[in-house]
C-alpha cells in the first residue's frame, strides 16, 4: 500500500520537499515480511518493480535504477539505504510554452539538497492560468490554496504564499534536525559549505550513472512532449 504523491497542498505535491516526495509504504508478504515490523531505511517507489520481479524469481531489467527491497523486508541489512534521490520534470500544463520545472534532489537522514535547473521559471506554475488548473496550477485547487491567493497581501499569510509560489534559487539545502519542515534554506551559508559541496556532487554522480539527460545534455526535450487532456474551464 502506497500513494502516488504527497499531500495535495501548497509546497507539498509536485515538489521535492518531504511534503511532496514522502509517501506511505506498507508491505504484507506472508512468509517474507515479519508482521508489525518497521524499517527506517530510505527507499523509493522505483524499488517496487525490482522487488516484485525478484519475488517472482526474475531479474530486473537493465534500465531499472531501483533496487529490490527484499533484503530489507527479510530483516537483512542493505548498503546504500542512507539516501534517496528525488526527481521531477513536468506536472500540469501550467507554464507558457508548455515548460517544465526540472528538479533533482538528494534526501539523507540529516539533509535535503535540491537543485533547481531552471530557477527563472515559476516553481508552482505561472501566476496567470496558462492552460490547466488555474494560477500557480501545480498547486491543486482547494481551501488552502484559496486562502494563500486571496490573502497574499495579509502579513500573516504573505510568508506562506511566498514559500509556495515565488521563484527559488538554483540550490536549496535544509538541515532536517534543525528545520524538519524544510522552510529555512541554508545553501550558501559558510557553516554548510562542505555539506552543500558534498551533496551537490552525489546527485551529479547519480545522474551521470543513470544517463539522466539533465546531466548529459540538459536539453529541453520534456518541454516538447505534447500534453493531452482538456484545458481548464
């Protein structure tokens, strides 16, 4: 049992923060998983297909970047489970020119590092409706979004509106022990220089290893794929 994304709230769904990337995962597998067990390793939904294939006695496809969870499910240690990589490109059709908002991130137990490849674009979609959903269309409609938009000039609401919608720097870094809600970007601060440098390098190595076009060519192929569906009414 899992879900396809995080909460449908501002700065959650369609973001690399925990509110958008962290989802539930419960596994019932008689004879394999111990009932009531809890695993605190960092895993990805990309690991599910290799897990199912191994459980069926089959090998993973070469193109799969996930790893089987069977060792963890069986209660065995597995190296490399102290980090997980998060990626996004396009969500709804909410930027003029059908543009994406490309992000790559690494989440460890101590830090979240995010690289925004196009910081000149609006992370939550254009301020005016382009095709789908409405203004800032990568945020699902609902009472919370309405409060942010309707009261954006209210001093009590304005900081939350900015967190959810304004343009973001090329690099973000969050100290999860001090800032579990990931609202205080410490990228560029001298005391975090070494951490930022290290966490910048690890996703770059991962992107090269997996042949991610954002690292190999950084082209705009995702912006050229056609959208399907009906425009917002």
